[in-house]
């Protein structure tokens, strides 16, 4: 049933002009920034050749584009998660969904899976764009895979949080603004702290992503992202389960 719900969510998203508009817009933005970084690399190449161990395509082009992708997806995810429960509650279809012979866990995980598959497609398009660099040079595939994996984990955290906030309200716009406000709060914390500065460093979701983007697959970061995602999925399940019990 989880896969059935996920397939339905994917179908609904691709039937929506908003999803196609967002997908096209972000891909154009990523392509523009990618070409800009490529042009900068070509201009710097004479100077880089004089260095003993110069940075390559991956460090100068791939890593900055992944960093930009994290910020863009911070703005994109709320626009898709806001409708998951808030819009259904507003249209009075959430009651029908909760009264169906399907567990709340299956509903939440199905919606989560559908959204993550959609964003996995976004990450795949970005990686495909990077692979074109193989025609003119070499890539650090380890760093590329680490950055893509970190971006996917970050998306999972965003989606789980967005589903929970969407389950709290009847207005999709309020859900989007609430999600955006929380994530901007995380981002502001990330901007004001320096590397490994005190306990707050360990709670910065973007610092964990930066480790992956720099090629460091850290056990703490893996556990952090898994617990962050699981925590908000469980909160969403308990919130909707309470709504089902109380009618």
C-alpha cells in the first residue's frame, strides 16, 4: 500500500503545473550556475596548471553547484510538501483518507516516498549534468557520489519536516511559510557558527551536508539525518493518528 500511495502522489505531482514549473526553473538555474563555474574553471586553468596538486572539475564546479542546490531545494521543498495534508484537510478529503482501511504509517510513508522519489529525479538530473564533464576531463567520482548522497539525505530531512508542518494546519500557504521559516532558521544558525564551534555545531543540518559535500562520509552525519527524518515522520504519524482517533 505504501508504494500505491507513493505512485499516486507522483502521478498527482506530475499532473500539476507547479511541479513542472519548479522542475524546469531549478534545472535552468542549476545549468546556468554550472556553466558559470565551468567558464570560471577554464579561465583559471592557466594558473591552476602552475600548482603542484591543482583542484579539478569536481572541487571547482561540482561542489559549489551542490551547495547552491541545497539552498534552492530549501525554497522548493515547502512548495510541494505544503499540499500533502494541509490541502487535503482544506478540501475535506483528509477525513476520507484517514477513514480508509489503511494505516496512518502507510499513508505518511507513502507520501514521503513519493516526494523523495520526485526529488531523487532532481538530484539525478544534476548528477547527469556533471557527468558531461567526463567528455573533457576526469571527475572525482567519490566526491561526486558523496555530495549527491548528502544532498539526498538533506532532501529526506526537508521532506519529513515539511510533512509534519503540513499536518498541523488547514492552509497550504501557512504550511509553506512555516516550513520555510524553520529551515531559514537552521540556515541562519549555520551562517553564524564557525566550524566545530560548541554544541550547536552538532545540531546544524547544513553543517552535516557540508561534510558530505566535502567528501567526508561521517557516521554522526548519517545517524543525524536518519534520526531527524525518522523523528518528524513519527511526529506526523502520531499527529494524524490522534486526529483519526478524535474524529
